[in-house]
């Protein structure tokens, strides 16, 4: 199985990944605060997805 290598992607896709990577932390912080104040099922789900996405970027899985 070939390892995912982000630098092989076309420039537009690589730029999209970099933008998402930089925007994940502020959106995640906002979502976690919102989840603490108004905990609904959707908020908890979105917070979990954003935390997972942030961890994936941090550990360079994506």
C-alpha cells in the first residue's frame, strides 16, 4: 500500500489542504466553546470530527 504523499498532489489540491490545515485550530476552538455552552448532538459530533481532523493534521496522517 502506497503512503499518502501530499506533495504529489496538484498545486490547487495541495493549497486546499494547507488552507484547511491552518483553519482547523480556530474553528475547533470555537466549536469546543460552543459545545460547552450549548451541547447538542450536532455540536458534539462536529467537535469530535474537528478534533479528529486536527489530530490527523498534527500527526501528519493527511
